């Protein structure tokens, strides 16, 4: 090759820098060093399993193409050296371990991302299932929001096509749908190695179909998919409005279902709510089992964070993890991104991961600007405290508990919002101006003489001002 391995590695780093942001480089390749290159084996030193996973999840295509280019196709396999800490009675022992290599050059498997051809349809062992390598049941954290979907998925993996077929998983972005359907695929491959499993997105399926039409190979395209034993199609809503693609998928679906093949689908909404789907395809999506995965609860978010921290060998205080789980509540991906960013900051700036660092990084993931408190916020907060329904608060019922809660809601609305007395009355059961004024005076007088009333108002006010306190 001429140049020394170290010099070639520096060239690789230059290419990586040119193809990502400084923040991405600081969170990934800044930690990686060349360990050795001999007889086609490229060995990299990485500080943790976390970094190794981060590299392959985000930059694998770039890594492979760069290594082939810089090392002139002389890299046969990629290894990682990762420090592993084992705890024993003698204390902590640090040793190095080699991870199973990734083949860079050698016998290649069929790339399922390209438009398939039935003539070259690969055997089971040569079919690349396109499953994400880290989306497995082992690291899929269960909670109330995903328990049913996971249970059904594990049942399907035991006996594909014998229980729920098709299996349609739906839920908002970032709730874990892709992880679950990949985990099902991996478990099926483990329990039924003879089965041909294929995962892809509906967008990629559409691209493949368009390519097949352009090359006049639609029949080959269909016949290839008819050879699949377990078809996993992600983001089905992407088929919306694509009539010809839907028609083709309809024929593939029918063939697989009739022949006892398992079909697993996911979308960001239930089938009935997907606009632009052909009725006959919609009917088939509703044939089997539908399972919703909801946004993860705070308890589940905390468990996911704790599991990721343990897996990656990071040191993050419990109160910091709790704060993150309380504030980042939309997406599991945001939780993982937050941990990745904290680790990058910690290493680059040689600082501990603490609350100050979290508050510095968090604005990248959530809107931390203070939002105005609304009367709806007040009503919801008061009802939760006094265990009432909003309809009761707004009703004409005058029992002592409800009347007291209603007056507190009016008082808080006057203190914390910019609404007039008339507007407050309209929003809380269509009361008149005089009723609101009476409620404000009543609560103000009670706060001066009754400790319980004062505590109720102060605690509710704190909760409304600082919902994540």
C-alpha cells in the first residue's frame, strides 16, 4: 500500500470529519484510535460498547466505503477492542476483548435494498434481512405502554403465521415500533433459521417498485417478495396515495397470507386513520391483530435511560436520569440522543455528567422557553389535586368540595393568566362576573385564616409554574 497504517487511519479521520458535523465527530470518531492493521484485519480501539454501537448505528455505510477507498480494498474484516470491566471478589478487573468481526471484503450477501430479482433470489443464509443489529428483545424495555404489543410479538416469534397474521403495530414516532418489529424478526431468525426474514420501510419498497417499473421487471419484483417467509414493513402510512405501489403490495400480501407466511406492519396511526389507502388493502390490514404502542410513561422512560446507562457503562447520577425522564417525554430517540450528547460533552470537555450539564444540553431536545399558563392548565391541575373531572368543576353542582375547588380555580386563573374576570367566568362553567369576584374574595379571606387553604393554593401555584419541579 505504500503508506503506513497510522497515516491511512488519519486520512480516514479526515474523510469522516468532512462528512459530518463537528458535534457528530466529537461524539463518535474522536474517541476511536487505530489499534492495528495486519493481514487484512483492521482493529480499532473504542472506549465502550456504547461508542461501538453509536458508530455502527449512525455511520456504518460511511465507514465501510471509507475503509475500502483508503486501504485500497485490503480490509477484509473490522474488529473492535473494547475495555471491559468485570467485577469479582478481587475487585474490578480491566481487560480487553475482541468483538465478532464485521466482514468488509469477502462473500457478499444479497442487498435487499436494491430492486430484487427472482432469478438471483438468494438462499436463506445469503439473504440480508436488513434488520437493525441492536433492536432485539434483550434491550427492549417493557412498560404499560408497550406490554400488549410486546407480548403479541413474542407469541408471533414462537409460531410465525400461526397466531396473529397480519400483525399491525401503530403509535407515535419514537415510541419503539421499529425496535419491536425488528426484535420479532431477530427472534424468528433465532428460533426458525430456515425462514427467510426481510425488513424494510414502505418508502424503500416504493423506491424498489418504481425502479422495477422503469426496468420492466415488475414480475421479477413480485416473485422475489413472494419467496419471503416473514415480511416486516415499517411506516406503512408512506404507501398513502401511491395507488400502483399499493396494488402491487396487495398481490404480494395476498400471496404471502394465503401461503401461511407472516406479515408484520407498523404505522404512526391505526389502519382506519390512514388516508389514501385502497379499501381492499385497508381491509387486509385489519384482518389480524392491531396493537397500539403509546408514548412511554415517565416510569418507562426512566427504566429505558437506566438500562442504556448500564449497558454503555456510563456514570450518571440517579437524580439526573430522573430529571431527564421527566422533561423529555415525546420520544425514546430523544432520550437516547440526550445520553449520546451528554457523553460527548463529558469526554470532550473532561467534565462530570451533572444537572448543570444536563440543563445546558437539554434545549437541543425540548423547547425550554416558558409557556404562558392557560385556564385549561389551571382547571386540569385543580381537578387532579381534588380528584374531580373537569365537567364537575364546570357544572352547577354546589357540594362543598366542588365549590371549593371551583373557587380556587378562579383565584389561580386570576393570579396566573392575563384573562379578565368575565373570561375566567366563561371558561369555568359560564359563570358571571360577580361570581368570579366573590370567589376571589372568598379564597383570599380563607388564605388569611386557614392554613389548609393557603397550602392548597401555594402548592397548586408552584405546580403550575414549575410542572417538572
